[in-house]
């Protein structure tokens, strides 16, 4: 009875080997990754993509260097005020020249007119301010008439002026008179206006 069991077991083993060989005969076994990808039902490996390249920097023109700071201004020199000039020695003003006004007369007259009196009053005030000044009174006439007549007329005019100045307070010792008649005319034009300028008493400081 032992032999039939052994033959049955052997038969089962043979059938199993046949089935195994039949299954293996239709599929090619491969150990490479490429062959395994062809096996149906085998999991596919995800395609590994290379990492993205970093963005390339755009070439930029080099920035110009900042403008150089201007050099600092030179230090200002302190303004030195010029020394004032030494004060000039005070010069006392000199006395103003004594100016006296002429006294004028009408034709062939030696009587003092009102304008002549006004001029003589101003002269008297100036003479009093100049206490030491002495005065020569000249009598003058126009060209009409004789030389002798005009000399006398000129003297009368000078004396009339002298007396009026004495009445105004001028000392007689400061006054002298003379007559030139028509010999020293102030104006030489033959006209009434010119003759009026020649009929006068003129004053000269001595």
C-alpha cells in the first residue's frame, strides 16, 4: 500500500512543476529597471525632472559713481577794519571877508535915497562887528558934466555917506573920504542903466 501514495505524491509534484513551467514560459524575467517597467501591473516610477535653474541675473550697466563732493570753501579771512586815520587838527575858520554894499544916488544929487540908507545901515552893522577896520569912502559920478563939477559932486556924496555912518555909531577915526568924479566909472556903456551904476559911494577897507 505504500507505493500508490508515493506515486500520487510524485504525480502532484510533477503537475505543480508543469504548471509552474507553463506560467514561466510565457513571461520573460528581467532584473533591470527597463524590463521591470514592461511588466504589466508593475508600478511606474515617477519621472524625476531636474531642478529648475535659478533665474539668470540680467547684466546691468554699472552705476556711475556718486559725484565727488565739492571741496570745502577756504576759510574766510576775518575782515580787519582799517584803522581810522588820525584826527586832523581842528583848524579855526578864518574871519569872513568884510563885504560892504555901495550906496547909489539920483542924477546930479547927493541926498541919500531910502535904498542907500538901507545899504548903509547894513554896512554899519558889519563895521561894528569888525571893530578895527578902517574905511575909505569914494564918491563917484557918471560921465555927464565937467570934470571939476563931478569932483565936487562926488565929494558931497562921500561926505553925506560919512555923516550917516557917524550917526549910526561908527567912530569918525575909522572913516576917510575921497572923490574921483567921473574918472573911475564902474560901467563904460553909454546908457541910463550904466550911468546909474556909476553914481555911487564905494567903500574900500584900509
